[in-house]
């Protein structure tokens, strides 16, 4: 192969592998779709007094026409604490680094299917060559924090503005994991609705890392609805609860005492296909919140 063709092939391969956020930004923003999101958001804020407009973010990609997707958002670039949605970035990075083994595959299943925090902590240690432990000082602490920034650097190279360097905890961090948070929690995990929409678009289009890796991630995210898996904990009280019979769902939720989120790809009985991201703050104790927002949003989206 001539040298210039070899260089072109390498460039094309890299461009495909690094499509992600730039791929998302290339999807046209649709004004009509944006109006639907705004109506659903404003109605939801009225229904839930603790849910102020700045504590709600939506991002939707309509993939009903695969060759002509459109998108819109409501506060889509606002940063939120992602809770367990950060595990989506951990999952993608596992496939990016190619660190697959039976034990890591088990951890991926536990982390995504039942949102296990121990599995997520194990994978973040593997991905960043770190481990939890007692407090550190000086260069040892600097090196630990720098290694934990590995995912941030990886995704920044793909166009993302996120932080994914802190382990999810069931109760709270200790030792060096408390230190890594920094003053005023400056290093706390953060991401936006648009960043999660981009990540799911990358996976759903089978562009994430490779078609085989994308298929594996889709399998992890799949949520059978009829019937639910006996161990399922991410459909009821989340977006999946608002789906009609015959719909299909691939998703990951995130919730704490502060936030309640869902990131989903749905295929409706009508044939419509959507990536839907719902991020909320301040009403996390209300388990009717996401199903209610989902019903309003789908009523807007799923008709001609």
C-alpha cells in the first residue's frame, strides 16, 4: 500500500475510534424537539415544587431515522454529580484499555446490572493502578491523585469535559479517597446530560471502541421488561417504569440522597428510537419523580 494511503487509513481508523463527543456535536439540534423537551421540563417543575429549573437537565437524541438523527437538550451542558452514572465511563474505559478477564467481566456485570459499588471500586483501581487505603502525604498523594485522573485525561482527549476519578460509595470515603476529593470537593465526580447522551450514542451506533465492544456494552445495559429480571433494581421508580408494554430498554440509573438520574436508550412499540438522559437534584427522595418526567417526555416525543 502506498505510504500516503497507509497514513490515510490510520487517520480514518483513529477518527472512527475517537468519534464520541464530536460525533454527538455533529448531530443537528432540532428546534421542534427542543420545544418538546422544554414543555416537558416546565410541566415537571410545576408538578414537583422542590425541582427547580436549574436542578433539572434533559438530553434527547431521536434515532428513529438512523441516517438523520436529531437532538435537543434542556440545560444539557450543566454539570451534575453523576452518582452511579459515572459507572458508564468506567465501563467504556475497561473496553478502551482492553483489560478483560473472567474476574473483570464479572465486575462489569455487577457494576452495570445491579449497580454494585464494590465492583465499581475494583474496576477503578484496575483502570488507574491505584488502591484505597490510609491517608497519604506529599509526593505519594500527588502521584495517587494523578493516577486517578487517568480517566479524565482519556475522555478529555475524546472531547469530554467530565471528572470520573472518585469511587462511588455506599456510605462515604475514607483515607486517601477522602483526600482525593480536594478542598470544597473540587475533584468530585461530575458530568452533564449531553456527555451521557454522547456516550450512549457512541455505544448504540456500535462506534464505541469497536463493534464487538459496543455489542458487549449493549448486552450489559439491556433491561428485560416483561418479565423483569428477579435481581432488577433499575427499572421500577426510574424511566423504565414509564415505558409502555412492548418497549425495549437499555439503561443505567444513578441515585443518592442528593440526586436521581437515568440514562437510557429506548425502542418504542411505535418504532421510534430515543436516547434519553434525565438528571435531577433536590428531589431524590421522591421515587415518582423520574417515571413522571418520563411519561411527560414520552408523551411529547412518541407521536408524529
